[in-house]
């Protein structure tokens, strides 16, 4: 990506952070050695908007004489200190109730994303790598035969390009582009790939 902020590497925060914590000194260990994921063109605007929000919050805190805790967190309190681990789930629950949608957990979005990515690409191995699951774990999650890990892992090496291909297919299905009609011709209806996905 052209914007240098899209090249940043973020690591997961420790699962349990004591109340009142302002500074994170150590991030959580990753489950695999290669958890770097590409940012697709469809998702880049969301990341850039969050980066801009972080910069504005930092400037406001410092302008008012406050202390900004630069923990390099992508989601944090306005002063940069970490959110409580249950805050995201609580906010998501409030959003679901406000929209009068059926109750699901915030974590369930991972399963939905995994199912949709697999349905769109058939690439269970890369989907597992994106989620940080083993072949056995992703096979169980998707209801696929779990006798895959020993046979496949020695042959398959998922590169960043393959992760990008799977994520781009998924994100483009979530954000279908309307075709530009030719002059003098009837506009064609866009295929709604996202309607075929699990909701």
C-alpha cells in the first residue's frame, strides 16, 4: 500500500489486563510465527479513518495538558490506554439490541467470516492461517474432515499473496461494486455475491 501507516504491524494485546492499566509493556504471544495479514483496498479506508481518529485524540489530550499513553494500540481509550477486554463485546451487544437484530456474540463474527471466506474460495488452509488456527481447528470449525493436518501441512506454505487473494475475494463480496453502464445501453444488474454468504 502507498500509505506508510498501512504497513504497520500490530500484535494482540494480553487477554487479561488489570483494571486501571495505562501502559502495556508486553504484548500477548502469537500462536504462530506468521500472523501478518494484508490490508485490502476495501478495508484500507476503515484503517485510515481509525488512524486519523487516534491522531486527533492524541492532539486533543496533549493540547489540554493531559497525558497520552502511546501504547501503539489500534483500538484504545481516547488517552491511548487499553480498553477493558469485555468493553468491545458490551458495545457490540448494545449495537445489536439497538438494531433489533438476533443476539450473537462479538466472537461469533470470526466464525461467520471463516465460513464465508471458505464458501467463496474453498481454501480452508489459508482461512485457517488468517484466523491463526491449525488445520485441525479450522477443519472442525467449518465441519470439514479433520484428518488433514499431518498430510497437508508438509506440502502447503501459505504466502502473504495467498492471504491477500482470499481476503480480497471476501472483502469484495462484502462491498460489491456497481458496474458502470455503457452509454446507450441498459445498465446491467450487479451480482450480489454477498447475498449468498452466511449472515
